[in-house]
C-alpha cells in the first residue's frame, strides 16, 4: 500500500463514540484522518504515518507495534488499551504512550501536540547534526591537506637539492666527491623518493571515491578481522567489550581505520616494556565506540602529550603515518562519526572511533 502523508493521522481502532468524537476534533484542527478498523486495511508498518494510533486488542496489533519499534521509527504509535496490563504490554512492544478507552478528544489532541513537537525537535536536531558533520568534514579535509603539504615538502626538498648538486658535480671536470660520498648522496636521494612514494600511497589508502552506503556493522567482527591479520595478533592485542554492539558505517573502511590505529600502536611499542594494546568495544549514549588503547607491561597505561593529528611530524616513516591518521579521521567523518584522541594523566592514550549506534535496545 502507498505511504500515507505525514500530515494524516492514522487511527487503527474499533468503532466507537469516543473515536468519532476524536476524529471530528482532529479534522477541526485542519488535519486529515484515516480511520481503519483492522490492521489488514492499514498501511504497512514501514509506510505508516508518524502520527499513528493503534488499538492493542486488534488481531496482530502487538506485532505491528513491535515492527515499528524494530524499524527504529523516531515517532512510535500511541496505543489504545483497555487495562493497565495491556498498557504495560504495549510499552514493552515499543509504544510511545497509551490511552485507555473510552478516551476524550482532548487526550487525542494532547498526544498530537506532543508528537508534532517531538517531530519538530527531531527535524531541528537532524539539521544541526548535518551542519556539524559538514563542518567536521571540512576541518578533517583541511587537516589532510596540511599534513600532505608538510610531509611532501621535506622529502621533495631533499631529493631536489641532491639532484641539483649531482647535476653540478656531473658538469665539473673533476668530481669533488669520492665514490663513498656519491653513494651516500644517491642513497639519501633514493630514501627521500621512497618517502614521497609512501606518502602518496598512504593518501590513497582510505580515499573513498564515492559516498559510502552505511550499513549496520558489528564492531567486534571488525576488530577480530584486524587482529587475525596481524602476525602474533592475539599475543599483542586484547579484544574486550560487548560482542553485540553495531554501528552505522562501512565495514571495509572501519577495518582499514582500525588496522592503521593498531599497527601504529604496535610500532610505538617499547622493546623493554612490551606494552599490550587493547581493543575495547562498547556503547555510550547513542554512540557505538571502538577504542584502541596502549597498555604498559605492568598494567599501567602509556601516556603521551603529543597530538598525533598535528601536521609537521616527520621522520623516516612520519609522512606515511601522519597522513594515514589524517585520512583515517576524514574517512570516519564521512561515515557520520568521529575519530578522537585521548591523553590524560594516569589514563593513558587512546584513539576512539565514535559511530552512530545501530538498533539501540528498546525498553
């Protein structure tokens, strides 16, 4: 059946004087009503309007309400009940509120006011979230560009200076360089070129050609895939948390992001302390979180005051690592999430992937 327009109030209930009076009151506010006496005459749960009332005693009504709840609708139906027992059962199936029959028209109108205010709040919240996401994406992209410029500048300047010097030497009648010195300059140039290649390869690791199609991703499965691909992964990385947590994202992208964070933590290990790395999966409010944290050998957490996202960190492998972190953060932002870094006294340091929680429990 075709979806009913959102300004229509759907009433799925047995006929009665109270229903007739409520219908007239709704029409008096300028809204339209659709009244059906059986669920087989009603729109499918996925196509039902946001302003919806369902009578609990109708056949299949509990399943209809539960399906709405499973679809994670922001506005769940108000349920007509005949007793407190039915009211409790309706709430357990996902009802937003219950009204006992016979009801007054004022009760229906009061529910409609609350439902419409809730819908408007949802609209404003969604608009604010989309604005923040666009701002975060722009900031992350600027960070990628800053890091890219910084990490390309140093090895490119090194290689260019060496090549210019070698060109001058080649034009000289007598080379001022010994074979050993010339080999050192050539090796230094080759190293700079390899660093340039590493930076460019790192730039494409997590570059998403198209906007990803978000799906419900089990974060435990993501973490397990990363650990399985590591040599000695189960020895180095401890996986803990809630196996059932799902977040909205793209599985391959999240595997790449987590792999970068875990491999970075392993590369920072102290040979003397041999710290372990933990992957912790949990839910916090409306977020699904995957945290990569470094632990010392004695159980204390490692701490660093460095900002790993800051541009300008160079070294033999600094360009690739810095760029991959910036690209990882940008990739998570494109999934509608955030990648943050936490470093506090006596609390260690950790990267935290924060995604929208998929299918939160309905009480």
